[in-house]
């Protein structure tokens, strides 16, 4: 019977291999065919454009928001099956420095010999997207109880006299 530590190590290794490891340096086992990672920061906002070199037309373009990363990989031979678009690109936008996850978007694209990755930088600085939960103005809070509420209420008994 295997120890709990051994089973846990095997489980972590299997999860890593199934979800992939993505970093700008190539991940756990860098090499050809691994994923690509581009991180956009407020001082270096990045735009990625994938171009079909047969006609010079872009087939994918994304302005990566500051503080996030674009992660993608190409799976050769899994596209439409035609000679024109034999590859599938799996991609996702994650929070910056995310190394593990599922690439849950896909796009049929040209083969490796007919595509180019263009990296460009937008004017900086660029603010990261604001968190919508933090956009509540402080003066918009309406008290629900007490003398200041719309329904009124009892005064505080130990209130100092004016």
C-alpha cells in the first residue's frame, strides 16, 4: 500500500501534466510546442497579433489588459483537417503570473510555417482594470437604522449636548 505522501505526489504530478505549466520562460519542460505566455503590466501594456503570412492578414489580435497575461499554445493537426487551417490554437487570459490552468478558448489557425506572432507595446502608463466591487461611492451608503435612516429612530442616550 502506497503512503499518503506518495499518492499526493502522484496526484499533483498528474494534475500538472493535465492542466499544463505556463510561464514566460517555458514552464516545467521548456521546448518547442509548449505554450506561449505574454504578461502585460501598467508600464508595459502588450498587444499580441497573430498574422497569416500567406496573405498578411491578422487572424487574432488582443490588447492584453494591464495586470493580466495571455497564454496560448498550438496543437498541430487538430484544426479543420484541411491543408489551409490544420492547427488549433488554445488560449486564455489569466491574472499575471498564473502558471497552471485550462486553456478554454480555441481558434482554428494556419500551420506553423504560415503564421507569425507580432508583439507590440501600447503607450504607458496604463491603469489596470478597476474592480467593479470597489466603485461604490462612500456617500452613497444609506444608513438602515438609527436617527439618520429614512425611517428615523431613537436618539443615542449618551449623546453629548450641543
